[in-house]
C-alpha cells in the first residue's frame, strides 16, 4: 500500500505543488490576523475571492508560459504583450470605435503575431529564446508606448464610449469574479490539449528530446512556434482583462509579470529543461504565489521583502525539481581543499 502511494506520488508531477498549496493554505489560516469580531480575516469570502481575482491574470499568462517551457523555451515578452493588448483594447474601444468584438480580435491577433515572431525566430532563425523574447519584450512595449504617446488611455462608458458588454470582465457570478472563470476555462482547455490532443503530446516530445522528435518526422519548428503563439494569445487575453479591471490601457503596465509567471510555472513542477510539466501543477503554483502575497499583505509586509521571498522560493522549487542539493558531491569538493 505504502509502495503504491509512493509510486503514485513519484509519477504525478502535480501532486507536490498541490500538497504545497494545501500546506500553505493551512499555514495561512493559522497565522491569519483576527478581526475585532474574532473572525479569521484570511478565510473571509471577500478575501478569498480577491485572491482569485488577483491571480487570474498571472494565471492565464502562466498557462502559455508552461507550454513554452515544456518545449525547453522561455518567453520574457508576455508582460509587454499584456501591456500592448491592454493599450490596443483601450484605444480600440475609445478612440478607434472598433466595437467590442473587433477590439478583442485585434488585441488577440497582436498577441498571436508577437508569439509567431518569437516562435519563428527561435525555430527557423535558430536564435536563443532568451534573446528573441527579450527583444520582443522591448519592442512590444515600445509599440504600446508609440500607440499611446507614452500616456495611459482611460476607458469610460456611455455614448461614443465603451459598450456595456465590456463590463463583463469586471462582473462577479456567485461572488466570484468573471476573470476567474476565464482562467479556469483556459486551464481545462489547454490541460485537455496537453493530455488528449496530438499537438500536446508533440509539445512534450520536442521538449524531452528534440532530435528524436525530428527523427520521428515531427514538424518541430511549427510545434514550437505554436507554443509561442498560444503564449502570445493568452498574454493578450490577460491584457484585455487587465484593461477592463483598471478601466484603462497603460503601456507601462505588466512590468515583471513574466517573472511571476515563470515563478508560478517552476513552483508548479514544470522543468526548465523541458519535457516535463502539468497545468494542474501550474494552477497550484499560481495559487501558492497568490496565497503568499495575500498573507504577507495582511500582515503589512513590505513589497521588497515579498520579492526577496519569492526569489528564494523559486530557487527552492528548482532544487526540489532537480532532487535537491548533492551533499555528497559538496562534501567531496570541500575535502579537496582540506590540508592532508
């Protein structure tokens, strides 16, 4: 029985981050501030709903980041693509009078184009993903600044302004913000794709062994590019939601969002070497980031310390992925320098 459970835990990449989330959730309850009425503030429905709302944008971005990292790639441009999509959304609705549907399409196409360029330069151009997406990070934000003339564009409602349907992104159903449903929907769609659709299996294949995938006749360049396109579209979707949440399109938004997404993906058990990872784990990683930010915020911990803690957690997550520190190797290296 114990052996069976151990084997299951070893084979299920998403179990560790899920257990980590459960453990952290319990700790948040234990260390939560108490209100004057004696209630646990962390467990208040409004607080939990706020956590879900706050992680929904990073969560959507993290889905695309998971796909890219599984291919053994990286995408540093998602924060800038979010800003570009948010800016296009605000100007499309307020200045260009494109209407709701066409504005959404334009923003998503911009994300898809950014992903296509990233994928094409990485796959056919043979340029390292780090360099390509770093260039796109700068270029996409520069284009957003150009469109907005370096200013934010407010979104209003009424005659010759944003249609009422745009408010759906700020609406709650059963007390849960609508962006949370979008996030969960994307998790279900792309998790199904990775598990059940041939393209998903191919994404794992090229991340595990690209040469073997080529020998098997897979269109490696197109498969990798598709992962970057998905990442771009999902970043743009998060940008649309971002603009709706803040009632503005700001070309300076989304800074360091890519780092939060990478942190969530790594904490969720996806290997930076590629070929390994699940969206269930990414979901747990996103929630872990959200819980940490929330409980530290409830205690008034400053943002700079939160960032330092997040960095330490990323390093710890990578060490756990790689089986921890090799203490025997460290000991042998230390012994080399000891006097005989």
